[in-house]
C-alpha cells in the first residue's frame, strides 16, 4: 500500500482525466436508451471509475479506533438534510406518483453502492489520513464539480435543477468532509451518504419512472 498523503493527488488527477468520459457516458447513454436506465448505467460507469482508481492506488480503508459520531452540530445538520430531501420525496408521492417494486429495489441498491463507493473514494482515498482543512476544501470542490457530469444527461428530471444538484452535493460533501476530519475515517459519512441517497434517488425515481 502506498504511504498516506494529506491528499491523494494522483487519484484526483486520474479522475480529472476520466471526467470527460463520464460526461460522455451520461450524454450518450441517456440518448440511446430510456433516459432513467441510461442514467443508471452511466452511474455504474462512474462507480467502475472509482473502483479502478482505488485499485490503482492500492489503498485500503483503515478504520482507526476513533469515535464513529462526529460533533453534535454535524450530526444535527446531517439529520436536517435527510429530512429535507425525504420531505421533497413525500411531496412527489403526494402528487399521485408511485414506484413499482423493481424501482424500489433499484433505489436501495443504487443508494448503497453510490453512498459507499463515493465516500470510500472521496473521503477515503482522495483525503489522506493527514488531510488538512485546505486538502478537504480541494477534495470537496472536486466532489461537487464532478456532479456537472450528471447535467449532461437528457430526458431526466431532477428536482431543483443544476443549482439543486450542485448545491446538494456541496452541502452534503461539506458535512461528510467535516465528519471525516473529526472522526479520522469515513464511516459516518458512508452511513449519512447512503441515507441521503435513499431519499434523493427515491425522488429521482418518482420523477422519472
């Protein structure tokens, strides 16, 4: 395993090189098939990129003997975020939309995969054990900007549009980055991200299935 860095520049540089391919994946796959299915397949391509970069860097997630829970303000903010996104999902349901069983299973699987892999890469591999506040800000910026690739998808309705997507990514990423800095590991961030994605992907499915 490579020696830990404050910030894994090699992994971030590799992601930047592959970023145009991700934009192309969301642009092309949502045009050659049903948009929401193309969107899901493009997300799978994104996960493959993250896994490939983690394997390339040969970095493992080490869980230090530190508290799982960060400070109370971070936990409170996370809960408010999850309730907010869940509330938006409830409003969509109130409009008379409903999800078939296969879509519910897909939401759960995608939330688990996306939340876990993103935190393992962005707050695990990209943010080294000795990451400084400056490193955390740079990783947060990269994490937020990667969501621009999602905007290349067509035929997929996203509540809040580009501002909502990028704003949500920044807010969530900031909370998970702080939690990572306070606890020394991405465990809380993974759980929070998965729960956030359950609400967000439910909203996405309700709007597009």
